C-alpha cells in the first residue's frame, strides 16, 4: 500500500541503484594493440569492439608486471609482486598437485569481499595462482585446467571438483561453463571471472572458423623488425613467422567469439542492462615489436617494453557507463582491486600496502584529478613511467634503460648513458626507489621470490 512515507522514500531508492552484476573477461598474453578497438583493423574482434562502442575504453592501461601468475595476483589483491611474493609464472609443481601452495592465502582478494557482500561468484578458465584444481576462497563455481598453459584441444578440466574430459576447443568449453553459471536461477547479484587461455602458446590448434578470418591477411599489425639480441631462445622460432601470426590472431578471435556468446546470452536473458562487462588481459605481448616474440620474459634480461605491459581495458554497462568514451589517464592492474570494489559498492579494509587508486569516477562520467605515473616490477627489474618518460632499473649485472617517450614513443633509443638525460633520470630514479620503499618492498637487489623458477632457462 502506498503511504506518504513510502512516496518520500522512493527518490532515495532511485538514487541508490542495486549492485550491478559483473563479468570480467581476461585474455592471456594479449597486447592492447592486437584488437580492432585499439587500432588493428585486421584483427577480427567484433565483440571486444562492441564493448568499446557501448562502454569506456582506457587507452593507457598497464599491467604491473609483464608475466602471468604475478600479474593475476596483482589484479586480485591490488599488491605488487614483491608484496604478494610471486615474482614469476608458476611452474607445475607450484601451480597444482601435492606440493602446490595457495599463494593468495593471507591476502585479501576482491573476489572474497564480493562474495562476503552477497555476490554469487564463479571462475571459469585459467587460474594459475596455485592449488588450481580446488575452488578458491571467494568462489562458488569453479572450472579450470590446472597449470598455466597446455594444448588447446581435447583437454581435461576440473569442474567443481570433478575431472571432465573435454573434446574440441578449450576456449569453447570456457564459454559453455560461463553460460551454465549465468543460466543458474538466483536472486543474488553475480560476479563471473572468465580468464581465457588464449592467445598464449602453444599454437597447436585453432578452430577453422577462427582461422578463416586471416586467410588473406597481410598481418600489417605485426612489425618485421630484426631479432632482438636478448631474445628468449624458446620463442625464437616464432619471430617473423606468419604461421605464428595467424595462430595468435585466430586464438584472439576464438576468445572474442566466446565473449560474443556471453553478450548474446545477456541480451536474450534481459540481463545486459543490469550487468557490467569488463574486458582486459593479464599482460601484453610483443609480436615482432622490438624484434621480440614474447612478453617480459621474451628477452633475457627481462624487458619492460610498453607492448609487454600495455593491456586492453574496457568497461561497458549501458545506462551506467559512458558509451564510446576513451580515457587517457594511466591506470595499472594494481588499481583494479579498489576500482572493482568501488564500482560494486563494497568497502575494502584499509591496507597501506595496497598502492592502487580507484578509477571508478571515470566510469561514472567524472574526470578526477589524476597523477599519471605508474610503477612496474619483475625479477631483477623495476620501472617507472610517466606520459613522457620511462626509466628501467636492473640489478647490477644488467644495464638500465631510459626512454624519452615524447620524442621516441616506440622505445627505440636508450638514452640511459647520455649526459643530457641525467637531469630527468635522477629524479625518476629517486622517485622509483622511494615509492617501492614506501609500500614496504625490499631493495631490488634483495628481492628473492618464492617460486621454483630456474631463471637461467631464459638466457641465450
């Protein structure tokens, strides 16, 4: 029955909309450059492009580290690798089986906070953050292939505790599981994480429906530069090979096709207007850029080229997020944790160790004051980037790098030893060291990771 009190309360209800459903798509080894929405017209990504048209696209989004496992932990916790303790990708013995660890144990994750706030949560796809085969804290639905990679055809998933042999394309089963989760009746808002394995190696299989888009491609988005002298020996076989370019492109299109299946389901089910959809990647990828085929560990010593760390970042929610908008503010994967919780309206416990900032105001159509400076790290290397400069510091056995991005956006000329550059380098160096000290990280020379990596594997 309508009363004066209920009528007075109505405007307040309208001012506080229900928490959105949320879906996060994440590709693996996918540079921002490798999508239509970011300028590669040959890349067949109609569904990612659809999200960009119906949402807000960040043009300067970066991963905090250019390799998968530590990057995923940074997204999930809002912490840098030297804070969460994983400095490189998890080898099989670290990722699953009797000797694995739950590397997220002891860290607050946005998934757990969303679950505690009443979200029904699911994860379908690549986990690669330890104890992969078991449902992790904060999730109620779980489907993954334990470990970080492996073949793309006829694989075995662990789905909610049961092993399931899956014929056909691995990414299609991820799409199947996503649709199953979304089809379950529930009155709760949902959060679904969909991390694809594509376009990570191996390039052993891509469905013909995805390969067909590139039958006559010139692969103009793939630079033909001389091979980098530091190139990772395991990836040299792909350099300048059009077969690898076609496989990489087709895997991206295969992931995009499954994004489309989910978006179409949301439309049919009448859920699109209540669902925020995010598309991003765990880190970037060089596909001939700088003469490298690979990411941060595509060279030895490891690199911090923009192509290794720049990722697609698109948020779409018709009616809530501005459409066809681009944001040039520099944002990092360590900003994702506070942004996700801010957007969902879920408070996060205070933790001075988390360096990130919420960029949700941009999603609400506001342009807040924003400091365009980001920080990065990997084993034996750290960096700081501004819109016009990038400084890379390594441990004593390796040279550093400095790039004047205003004049050299392609990072072609290392000016580290140029006298004229020192007036810019020294303040950046001091700032870089001060920032890592502030967040409680050890000096670069003292940081020792806890995973079972054999780093000499990357050497020439």
